[in-house]
């Protein structure tokens, strides 16, 4: 209906508007996960016996998913590099690889949860499992949402449109990655 | 707003708009501000009506309340819960933060719109949805949520306690949607102010009200996250069967109190700072004087923001927290009164030696300072853990709270509306009606809540449907105070009809305002009233600070920000 306002193109702070906004989005997400994880840590410290429950999580599956997510961040960085060089096609390809990493992550997660639920470890089994499914579930929702946005950005990047958005989704992806870096030791390694 | 003047620049895209495009589907920041303002005003009527219903029950227990009927005990709980929720999240937030933020930020920093107009529109739409959900929750089976606006578990988590299985969940969904709306809006406010200021506008040239709205948005963004996580956990406790807050099954109900108040206390400052900012701008214009110690006010606001994250447990002094911890929170709570007191002194210093004009907006601004002072001073009693053990959960807390929020959400808002109405609608409000409305709002406000302080000191605890069952509280002198407060409420609510009449009749029939009816210096007064789409035909450049009044070298007593030397 209306053209982009002049305001959107201004950059008084010297930081491009899109990047600035993504950082603020990330700031708001940090406190959401921060609140959840601090609640978990406080509980965990108060209940030594949760370790018995945590012993039933699979460190190896978690480690594999960590590897998948970290690798997908690499392709996001390569996509950003390609976008900076003006190569939209290559940037799109890198984003598709990243999204494939996201898909792998979610599939592994689904298989892992199916296994755990079928062995009786459900979200209502104990407060540890409640935190386990809630925190990892919220993170998985971010992975899925990030992957969908990534595909939309890649569609445009393929036609060399909105190449700056490749960097923005990359920033967000690193954040999603970083959350997992906290979740993995807290939910899987600490036993 | 209907006959907005249209500049040649945007003419071709503007005149073809249908009603829906212009009023419902607009991305223009001014229209979104109006949507927030009118939704907020509508919700204020709902919240006010709720207060009317439950105050009538308290003054005349068992009475058949006109326009409502008999208030049952469970309805009473739902009414107080939703009165609090609606007044904070659907009146104070949308009007002070979203309506004024949307309207003022682009106009005061000299750009044509928000940086993300579509995100802005989405923000309002989610907000509207949240308002529909909270209103709808009042009519579902079991009635609206009745577990108090703080939603402490287990009352909020277990349907067998609250008796409102659906109402509780819908309440939570509505609040969560509202948070999303304000996160989107807040990111827009912050980014716009950081990146889209007019050329020449440095940090210290930004009008104080814009600063305050931006700082409030940052505070909201940083504090709300843990509560979003907490709300998610509460929702799962309600609907999935988890036990995050259930001590029988390994959870902890105090966790919710921490998460809620970690947000809840900064939230006080989220709505307070915009009102403080509005007051700063209004008193400078009508005292014809530069804001005393601009930088001090700004740094004080930063300090308040940081400190506001360290005081939350003063809401939990009797919740079983460690008394040593209570001491620490007493100290931080008393500390935070210092910056607030400082702001009040700065405003008084601004007034000192000014040529004060007692227009309606100025009366509201002065009332804000005076009434807010009472709220602040009574807070000191509650912040000290020793005194709080007696006063906790009495009407003293309730009266203190309303002496904070009423000046913020009602008096501050009226100051803002009276001041910027000419810019919003291009016409002046009637001053005589405005002053009558002012006195009939501010005097009854004190007559409502001073008796409640006394009742609280007498030991009247909150959230009680009917005091006749408490022999020590059912005595006649105390009942007289309850009746007095209720009668004052009726007067105050009636006076709002004067405002509504003044507002809507002035919108269409008021005196034409012209560009700058108050001879003010900030940028919004340099464009047409109401501002056209795109705000200015040519965007302004800034040459000086926002409050250049009474410069001895100049003929006019004001020096607009955009005027070259």
C-alpha cells in the first residue's frame, strides 16, 4: 500500500536498522531462555536426586545434535560471506544446507523423544522431565521457526533480493545455536 | 482526524484508500496510535465499570447493583482480578506506551514513520486479539479468572481452587499475546529512536518523553522474558499436568512469585517513565522554562531502570523468603526512592521562576507531581520489611498502589491527551470543561483512596467479598469509610462523562488549533495539525535542544528545534 518510509533507511547510530532490530529481538529472547534456565538451575541445585532422572537422557544423541547445529552455523556464516560478495545463488545454497541441518536436528529430536516417551519418561513424570521437555521444546520451536524464515530468505536471495537478510537470519541462527550450547550440558551432561 | 490535510508528496497514494485501509489496516504510526488510544479508552471504561460493581458490593453488601445486579462471591473475585489486569495491561500499557509512543516518537524525532510500519500494524492487531481474548474470558463457563491479577499458584494453577478452569487459561493466553504485541512495538520504538532521528538531533536533543518511552520499552523487553517462561510453565501446569509450581510433586509455588515480580516491579517503571516524561514536556511548555538539569533527569531514569531489577522480592516479605534476604531487598527498595525523589525535585526546580500558565494540561502535570509524591512516600512504609509484615495484604498496600498507578495511568494520560489533543485532531479541547473535569477527577480520587489508607492501617485485608463476617472490621466507622470511598468513586466515574463529551465534541467542533497552539519548541509542533501522511512535506533538521524557552536574545520566548540560527 505504501512505500517504505524514509525512517527505515536512516541509520543515525551507524548500525543498519535490520541488524539493530535483530539484536533487540535476540536480547528479548535471551531473557526468556534465561528465566527458564535459571529456574531450572535453582531447582536442580536444590534437588540432588534429579541426577537419577537425568541419567536416562542420552548424551550421545545430544552430542550428535550439537554437532549438527554447530555445523549448520558454519554454513550460515558461509552464506553471509557469499551474500556480502553479492553472490545470491551461493548464499541461498548455503541457507538451504543450514535449513537441512535444522531438519536433521528436529528429526533426531523427534526420534529421541519417541524413544523416551515410550519408555515412560513423559513430561509429567517428574519436574526434571517437565523442564527437559519444556526447555528443549521451546528451543525446538525456535529451530523450526528459524528454518522456515531461512527458507523464505533463501527464496529471495536466490534472485539476489534482500541479500542483507542473509546476515540477519544468520545472527538469529547463531543465537538458536548458542541456546543449545547451554541446554546440552544442563540437560544431558550434568548427571 | 477524518479530514487530514494531505501533502502533494503522498497525494497519489492517499486519496484512494478505503475505510478499512485507512482505519483498520493502516501502517501509519499516527493511525496505529489512535487505534491503541481508543482501544485503551474502551478498556478503561470496562475496568472502571468493574471497579464500580465491586466497590458497590463493599459499601452496600448484598445490594442489587444498578446496571450489574447482585455481585456473587465468585464474581467479586473475577471482577477484582480483571479490573487489575485490564487497567494495567490493557489501559496503562497501550495508552501510555503504545499510543503516546507511536504518536510522539516519529513526530518528535523528525521522521515520517516507524522503521517497521508493518510490524507496528501487527503489534496492534495482536494487541486487539489479546483484548478480545481477555473480554471473552469473562463470559466462558465458570466465569473470568478469579485468582487475583498476580495469578499466584496454586490458585491459578489448579482449577479446583480457582473454580475457573477456562478463565484461568484464557487470562494467561491474553496476557501472553499482549506481551508479544508490546515486544514488537517496543523493538520498533527503540530501533526508530536509535536510528531515525532527524539530522542534527543528538542524544541530548531528544525530548524527555521520547527518552522515557524508549527506556520504558527497554525495561519491558528485558524484564518480561522470565515471566513469559513462567507463564508457559503455568499454562502447562494448568493444561498438561506438569508440576512446576506444585510442592507436592517437586515444584515450588514461590518460583512463580519470583518470575512474576522480576517482571512486575520493573513494569511499574515501564508505565511510570512515560508519564514522568509527559509531565516533563508539559511543565516546560507551560512554565516557559528549560527543563532543569536535563542530563540529571536522564541519568536518573537510567539509574531507576537498573535499580528496578533489584527490588522485586519486596513483594514477598511474608512469602517465606529468608529474612536476611528481606533486609537486602529493603535496602534496594529504599534506594530506589532516591532517584524518584530527585526527579520530583528537578520538576519543582523547573517550575521555580517560570511564567506558569495554568492550562488544563499543566494542571494535570502539577497534579501528577503532587499525587505521585504521596504514592512514593507511602511506598517507603511498605519497602521496609518490618512495617510491611503488618501492612502486607491490607488496603494500605492497595491505596499505595493506586496512588502510584492512578497518577501514572490516569492523571499522566490526561496530561498527555490534553497537551497533544490539538496535534492529534487539529482542534482545541474546551478549557472550561477540561478544568471542571480535572477537579472532579482529582478531588474524588483522593477521597476514594485516603479512606482506604485508614482502613488498611485499621487492619482491613484485601480480597474480601464481604466484611460483615469480620466483627472487628464490620464496625460502623469503618463501614462509613467504605461508603465514602464508593460515593467518591461514583462522582469520579460520572465526571469522566464530561471528559468523553469534551473529547468527542472538540474533535469535530473545537476551535482550529493551527500548527503550534502552545508555542512549544519540539518538532511535532512544526507540522500541520493533524500531521499529514508522511508527517512533513520536507523532513526537519534539528539545531538545538528541546526546551529552549525564554532566550533573552530573541523576540519570541520560544526557539523551535528546527529553526536555523
